C-alpha cells in the first residue's frame, strides 16, 4: 500500500502544479495512477477508485489519442475538477488507513508502557 500512497502523492503534486486543470489531470492520472490495480487498494476505496477509473476511461479515443486524454477532453471544467478532488480524497483515505495500521510510538516518557511489578526480574 505504501507504493500506492507514493503514487497518489505524486499525482497530487502534479495536480497542484501550474497549467490548465485538464492538462494536469491527464498528466497526474497517466503518469501516476493509471497503473494501479483496484485489488491493491483497501476494500473501502475500491468503489471510489473504480468510479474514478470509469470517468477517466469513459470516452472512446479518436485520431490516435489515448482513452484518458479523450475522456478528459470531453469533460467540463467542473467534471475535471471533481475527478481531481476524487484523487485528493482517495489519497487522504489511503494515507489515513495506512496510519491506522502502523504501530504508534509513545510521545513522551510517561506514555511508555510500564512493566507490571510481577514481571520484573528480581536480582
């Protein structure tokens, strides 16, 4: 899952860059997200990702352009913005789910787990 977090993060970097939203969306998706398999994602995110993929491959390409480029070309500004927002939302959920699976370390010395007295070895 870490690789997917990195891929979505890279897509967000492209989306936050300069240029028209449609150009940024095409580049972000083609370069970073298109290769992700739905089965690699947590179960809770698979439908959102499938919906995004459906939007990104919704139009048949013409004149040698790819399906992503054709689909985004046919989108309105608002639809392209919604796809970009979906990428941001999925990234946030993946990052949150990854954080939930990691072991939390104590923040201060008082947060450290104390060993019960009966487990302490006597000298």
